[in-house]
């Protein structure tokens, strides 16, 4: 079972952090990033010599504007209807600031703290989002793509790794793949961005 996760394109909030609009739309660059991702997925792209081309049979998006706009390009290019799932929404706080804090582990005392209550609630949301994507993949009998946000995708990856002690940088419109096989999750791809030239890569 394959679950693809894509972050939305660059949002207006990313370039204007004084803007308190939580439901921020894409910038012009964000629109171009999203369109390139959709066109790239429609080819369909071949990543390596060992696996076949990327194939997506269902697209499910966060209801926030920047994700819906990104998913719209993908759905149009793939000719697939886009569905919405509220559990794919981003947290209303900086997720990384609520993770357990640790000191450098080699030769030094490790300092740790527990995740905050806010993060625990968000992690439960991310868990439900992952369960919904798994259920969708089972029903569709093929890979599904969830279009979401950096904090949400990172939290889903922490769930897969069964550890809150790691953080991930997720780039705009990057494609990430987790696959369930042989009784465990595999992180197959992190931050695939072959569809973007370097000048269009943002986070």
C-alpha cells in the first residue's frame, strides 16, 4: 500500500508573516509550483530503475485554500476528482516548538521533555488523517495522494517512525512516499522535487 503526501505550494503567509490570515492562498510562485507538480505526475514520472512510474488513483486534500488550490492543479492534470478531508488541516501553532527538546546525544547528557498537550491533540488528528488515507487506498485499491501542510506531514512521518524525537523539513509541493509492506511502514521518498528547477524550490 502506497500513500503519497504532498505539501501545498508557496503561500502568501510564507512571504508575508505579518499577515495573520490563517487560511492563506497561494502566491503566484505557489500556483506555478502546483501546476508543475500536476503536470509532472501526469507524465507519469519514473523515479528509478527499480520501481514503476508514479501512479495516483485518488487525490484527497486539506480544506485550507493553499492545499485546495494545489490539489486542484493535480486533480485537473490527472483528471481525478479531488476530495476534502478536514483531518489534513494544519495545526494553528508552530508544531516543531511543541516537540520534546533534546540535547546533542553523542558524549553529552541528553535533556528531554514531553511533547505539549497541544501537540498531543494534533498528533491524534494526524493519526486519524493517516487512517483515512489508508482506508481510501484500500477502497481504491491503489496509491492515494494526500495534499496537506508541512506540520501535518511531518507529524504523520513521526507517527510512522513511532518517535516524536525527529523533525522534518518539508518543501513546497515536494512529494513524499510511505509504503506499507512486510508488516511495517517504509519511508521510500522524502522531498521529491524533480518537477521544480532550483530557483522555484521553497520551504
